């Protein structure tokens, strides 16, 4: 009886010893796993931070703005030339339909520059649209013309307004209507020239027309008074255009 109890006591001690070792080993393994996991996480986060310093964030505000600017520039880029103005179509300014359209072969050989005298300079898009409708009504109702006389017009708002358009015979300069672009600057420029931005848009539009193939590379620029007895395009504007590319004295 005493021998059996001693045997069981020894077995119990051995079992307790193995259980203790097992628990210790299990605890050590758990600690090692946790340490390995922590080490791997640290390495991952370190790599991520390092990569973040090397790879640029293309969705920062600066890059988004740059991309938007690049897209806008690309949209307005015409054969290496950047437009800073809009072409306002006949439909946009509320033009009446023309009674007749007669075309001529492009490119045009001349640009004939005009001022409107009346109406005066318009400084907003809405005002310029009103001016275009007013001139068209005057030309069609009072002169019985088939449409507004000019090919295009430049407003004080910095935009270009479509008149008869490219390759359409105009009613702005006898003997030149079927071979020119009649370009109007809206306003009276007898005493004061057009604002500098308005002049720039006019010159940019001429260049645009040439680069798009609507105007010959060797075109000639005249003021209206050079091809007809008139004060148009105004004394002040006429002096200005003498300095523009392609202006010539009429032989």
C-alpha cells in the first residue's frame, strides 16, 4: 500500500514536470512568434515609408492642377499656337439665318480690318452678343444684305464672334469680298485705339486663321479706308495696324 502511493507520487511529479516544461516551451514559442511578427511589421512599415519618399504622389493638389493646366493647354493648342480666346458661334450669339450663302475658295489672300463706329466697344459677352445682333439687323434690314457684312468680329470681352465665317463672300469691302477675311473690331476707334488685349486677340485670330489654312501665309493686311473711301477703321486704329505683320501700303 505504501509502495503504490510512492509510485503514484513519482508519476505525479514527472507529469507535473513535463506539464511545466510544455507550458514553458509553449510560452517561449508564443513570445518568439510575437517578436517575429513585430519585426516583420516594422520592416514592412519601414519599406512603405521609404518607398513613399521615393515614389511621388501624383494626386497631390499641385499635380492635379498641373494635369488640368496641361489638358487645357492641349485642348487649345493649334499647330504650336495657344489660343487665349473663344470663338463664339452664330448660334451662341443668336444670329438670324442668312438669306443666301455664297462661298469662295480658301485660303483668303487678304485681311480687311474694320471698326463698327456704332455700336461702341462691348466689354462683356452679353453686351457683345447684343452688338452682333444689332449689326446684323441693321445690315439685313436697312441695307437689304443677305447677312451681317463681316466675316468675324472681335469684342472688348476678349472673344472672337463668328460673322459670315471662313470662305463665305462678305459685304464689307467691294472688290475684296470674295478673297478676304473681313475682321471687325467692335467699337469706335477714331480718337482712341482699341485696348491692348483686344488688339492682341485680333492679331492672334489672324495668326490662327493662317495656321488653320484659312488664310495664305503671304496674306496682305489692309485697313478698310485703303480699299474704299471711308474713315473706317478709325484714325487711331489705322495708325496701330501699320505696325502689324503683313500690313502694306496699297499700290
